C-alpha cells in the first residue's frame, strides 16, 4: 500500500447528528488506511455537531474514497473538503516586506524621492556599490523554463512557478538569502541567456532550476562566462554536492576508499553528469555511466552530444559494455538518477559485499529501498519517508550564503567539493551509521558549515572591488 503523506493532508468539515459517535468516524478513517491527525468540535446546535476532521491520505483517489465512506455513515453530512497543500498555495507562497518604515514625509524622502537620487548617483559613479546599497547584496534569482521539473517533466513556466516559489522559501528559511522566482516562457537557449543577462543587475546570484538537458549545460556555461555574479544549476551541482557528501560517509561506514571502489551511475543527464565529475574531483577512478542504451564507453561516441561524449571518453576505464543489470554485478556503489523500478532487489544481491545503493529517482526509486536494504549495507533515496534522504536543500542555501558573503564572481569545482565535505563533516563519528550518513534537512548546523567552507574556499577567486565585509565610508 502507498504511504500516507502530509502533502495529501485533507480537512473535512462534517455535520454529525446524534446517531453517529465520534469513534465511528475515527474507525472509518483507520479502515481506509488514512492517518487521523485531528478531530475537533467546532460548534454544537440544534442541527447537530459541526466537526473538523484532519487526515493524511496518500493520493487524490484515496481522499475521494474517504469522502464517500464518511458520507455513507448514518447521520453524517460532509459539508466541505479542503486540501491543505492547495490552501497553502492560495495567492502564492511569497510576499514583499519593507525593511524600513515609511510613516511620514521624512521617511519618504529617504526611502524614495528626493533622497534616493543621491544613492542612484553614487551607484552610477561606482556601479559596484549596487552590491551594498540595493537588494543585489543578498538576492538570488531562481530561473526556470519549466521544461524538466522533478517528477513532472515539461510542464511549462506557469505550472513550474509553485516549485520556484518553494525554492525561494528554502533559501530564506535555511540561509537568510532573499530569492525570487523568475519563470520564462521560452525554451530557446539564446533567448534564455539573453533574458538572464538582462535581469542580472538586480541579483547577486543566479540559481538555474529545472531546465532540460542538454540545453542546461550550454545555458549554465555561457552565463558563467558572461556574467560577473555566481551562476549555479542546482539540478546538476546541488545534487552532485549532496551525493558526494553522502557517499563520503557511506564509504566510512563500510570501510572503503573512493579511489578503490567501482561506481555505477544510472542516468547521465544533468544530475548524472555533474555527479560523475564531482566524484572524479574527489578521487574516484572507476565510474561507469549508463544511459537508456547501456554503458557509456569510448568505443561508441558517434553522434553523441559533447557533454555525454566527454563522459564516455573520460570514464569507464575497464571498457565495460552492456546493460545496467550486468553492470551492477560486483559494483561497490550504485547511484541512480534516472527512472523508477529499473532494478530488482535481486540485482543488488549481485553487487560486491557491503554495497552502497543510492536510488534517487523521485517519487519512485530505481529499486525498492526496503528490498535493496536486504542486500546492501547502506541505502539512500531522495524521499523523506526512508532513512538517508539525499536532498539538495542541504547544499544550495549555505552555498549561496557563502558566495554572497564573500562577494565572489564565480563558482568552481573546488567550491562544490568543499561544500560536500562540509555537509559530510556535520555528521560526527559517533553519529554516523548505515541509517545516518547525511544530516537531516532541518539540521541547523548544515547551512553555516557550508557557508563557512565556501568563504574559505573562494579566497583565491575573483571578488568584487568592494567586498561586503569591508567598511565603506558613505
């Protein structure tokens, strides 16, 4: 049976007559496999008792079945049904608050005209002062065309907007970074690059999100070359950072070294490519990537996109060919960023002793995590209802906090690598075990540790002429 989830929390308003006891309502909820989280009396009058019932379901069909079952009870009327997730999104999840009061003419003259002209002139004379006197100092644009939304695919910019709003919330909640969603009604590579460059003056960094491969590679590369603020594609590098962090601790649990293990990666798109490159930067030497047609290898690169061709020519040192099922045999590590249910637990049984399995496809992992755990020493997923959740929120807030604080203009591989090491380092030797290789997403130690690691790693990178930490004479 599917697992119930807070993402399907439903609130029922019921009118209950004397013929029905509260226990009967609770029994119906339990019999259908929902989880009752609240049952409160709102009011009581001659018409009956008005109750509010809150329950977690596992999908919309489950919710409808619960409505029907409640309506079948004698003397129960379902007055209203509300989906808590949709209610949370009504009117969007973001709003703008002023940091300064505007209560009188003196306030107005400083915040707006005529006083603002002095600040505008200062920035016109020295453009770098925009990083001090405007929102640019602490603001990131979350940019997407909605062409590759996790678990949903190409749903377009409007449908992707709730995801980007959520991303902006995470930036603020976890690292105090102000972020704003920017969804673009185009999938043209050149147009996206042109638009992002045009809006860049308002932002201190660009977070690219849910842009389909292979376009995302060129968009990120070009923007990094042509902008003087950090550009980060979270689907690539955020995922890679957290995977490396988890792998570092998983390898400690099983007593293996990254430069000695055989690693299989299923999925060689945006995330898979970045994962492979970052693992190589950490010292991994035996990695085989698998696409739909099997193992990537240097002997078959005809017609490949340059990004995939690079992987084929720079990985798979043993020249492995064939299917993924064949490839996992005797492998030490399996990392999946592809599709659900492409392996069986029996396939995991063919891996090396003390195998590590990261089945990260969402919502359905590449292999059943419970079944995989019967054969692997360490199992991780992208889901919150299993141990060891690989979640990008562990990386991007602290990363941008560090980048904005340091005033750097770019990101390099070393920055990504130290982010992973910082996340892994949050889990102490005493805490680390097969079910705890990565901090929880609400661990308050993570973002500060990542930000500090970034500030230290970027000391040799180009910085803005006026660092934010430097005192400025106004």
